[in-house]
């Protein structure tokens, strides 16, 4: 696969709050790619108007050196700091929660350096603009490349190192999956990353004995703080990971690895293995957990779901590994899964609304339904994949 030119995004300057005390802010993916797109998450005063400005310089604008004092340039009519040459101004309106969004669709990004700055209207007077001096430079570079793997056999709990170049510095911004023609065969949780290597731990594998390919994609991810675990379960650092693609195609190492069918670590066994189904209309994910299921203390609960774009590139990944600290019924097990998923999405930046609805059928099943994840809305529901495994002691 040819290398794709990527764009490193970084902030500069200082922020200035409006008189209402709100500091406008730009929230961007960790990278953008030449030929791809980029989504801007914006925040400012609730229900206020604003301006998102794009420019090709951060050193001067109309002969004025940057950064420049906006109040000095306008005789006090406007307030704030200009950090970016304003070549393309885009008016916008923040919603009642102070959020706004703007997207550059795939295609326009080209090699080079560009900048963006967000201004918001002063809510106290309706006239002044408090300028966020969050600007973002986009510099072309080479996308991640995998040159070698540390092993040719993987299994639940085993480490794997992918060596190469141009990996993101934050391990949470990387998605590592085992893929083959039968879907996602397993997820790896990235633990450490440098520019030349990624160290990941294999989670539960769905197809022991099969072969799969190590696939890596970049984007924005995050780990849930273990202190947020609900009662009755626990998890460690990096055990709960959410990730969204930055739009670049996934990179796959050409040589397959074998998925080990040997016993799980610590003599564990797979006592339950379930797959998600989804509503073809909404894309909501549903899993039916048998009512007789019991999770004794020490049971490890692996949960994974993924979504892909219509082109097949991975766009979304969620993974968690939690351990039951007490005996949990099927309903209690589903309830704990639900709480961890909701918290993981709420902790994302910006927070995402994902909720669960567990309806009980006392005669047959207890469906665990994930409501309103951005799966069916943003990506092709036909590409959704989900897997749940319980490893019993």
C-alpha cells in the first residue's frame, strides 16, 4: 500500500476569554491526511455567533505582524488576539450548549501548512469578539508504515510489537485489529507508542486457530480511568479504549499471524461467546444474554465493537476488558457492561451520548441494547461488528 501523506495538527498561541468568561476552543483530530477530510469540534458562549477563520500564515496579515492585538487594530471595537491571517472567514452559530461543528470533506487537503482560529461574539455586549488564539498548523508527512511484527503467533493476553515509522506519539490514538475475510478476529489494546513502534496487548480473540492480519489505523482515542469502574467490577489502565478514525485508510501488514488456540492465561476458559446483531434501520447494536448466565468472581468480560465506512476502512473501535469482583447475574453483568460503555463515551472529548436499554424477558433472554451510538448515523450499519466473550476462572 503506498504511503499516504499525513498532517500533524498542533496548537499555538494563548486563549482569551470573552467577558462572559467563556474561552472559545477548537477541538481537532490528532492528525489529518492529504486527500482526506477533517472535522472541527468548536465551543464558545451558548447561542452566540462566531467566526472560524482559515489562513495560510501565522506570521503576518495585511502587512501586520502576527500575533496582533485586535483591540489596538480596531480602536477598541473588538477584543482578543489575532494569530492567523484571515483569508477564509466562515460565520457560525453556537448552539444552546455552546457547541458548533465544521467539516472539511475528503479531497481538499493538500500538502502544506494551514492555520485556523476561532472567534466568538461577546455575549455581554453583542458587539465585541473574544478571540480564541487556538490555531492549528497542518504539515504534510508520511502516514504510519508497518515494516515488521515481533511475533507470528498471537493469543489472548499476549503482547505484540509493530515496528515501522510515523506512528502517533499517543498510544490511545492508534487502533490495532486482527482482520480476515470473516470479519474482525480480535482487538489489540495499544499500550505504548513511539514514532517507530507500537506495543499492544491482544484482547479476547474470536477465531482461535485461524489466521489474521494485523491492521493499524490512526485517529483520536482515549482510555477510561479505572477509578470510574462501577461496583462489582474492576479494570486496569488502558483496559477500556474508545477510538475514532481521522479518515486515513487503515494500514495492514502483508504477512498473516496465527491466532493461538492454546488455553487462556491463568487456566481460564471461554464460558460464553456472543456476537452483536444490529437493527438494519437504525444501526443500534443488540446482544441477547441468556437468563441463566452467571459471572462468578474472577470472570473476565471482553467486549468489542467496530464500525467501518462503506469503503471498508475502519472508522470506529471500542474495546474493554473488565473483571467481575462479585457473583453477577446475567442482568447484573449486562448492567455493568452498560455502565462502563456509557462512561467511556462520556469521557471522550467531546463527550458522546451512548446509552443502554436493558429490557428483561423472564422466560428467555435479557437483551443488552446499545442506543444512539454514532454507528448507524455516521457509518454503514452493514459493516458493524460486535463480540462479547466471558472468560471464567
